[in-house]
């Protein structure tokens, strides 16, 4: 399962990487200002979707063994780990975007994608009565 986490991390970096070229900086300087608000909105949606997923998973059987406790359920240990993972992704993005602000749109797209996955998981958890 750790392999999946690392794969997701590298995938989000790969989505953001095309905007890191020097040519992109020279061609699209106006995107940096516009992209900052978009990235901030994407972080807010990612955090909201992650919180909804955590709330909907609380006390249920967890399929992800990294987030499950000894009995296979999602509890405060899972909340802490999921919060660290989500916060780590946002923190790494923030550090990278300080040096490469031209990648703001790419990072925002990655965040909206992760938010969609977490939102889908929360929807599934709320509609699944098992």
C-alpha cells in the first residue's frame, strides 16, 4: 500500500512538472496571479473532500491497510495518517511552487483530481450501508 501512496505522490508531481520550464515562465506570466487563486481554491477543496472522507470512514472497516487499526477499522490513527498525507502533499506543493510559480495551474489540477477521488470515496461510504 505504501507503493500506492508513493505512486500517487509521483503522479501529482508528474502532472505539475510540464509547467516548470523556463519557456513557460516567459510565455505566460499572467497565469501566475490567476493560478494562485485557483491553487488556493483547489487546496480548500482537497481539504474539504479529505475531511468528508475521514468523517464518512470513521468506525467503518477500512480497505486501506495503512489507515486501518489492528481490528481493520478506520479510527483516530487513520485520521492522523490521512491528515499527514494530505498535509504533506500540500506542503510539498507549497515548497515547490515557491520556486516554480508557473506550475500553479498544474498543481491545482492535481489537487482537484485528488479531491474528486476523496469525494467519491466519501459518497461511496455514505451510500453504502454495509
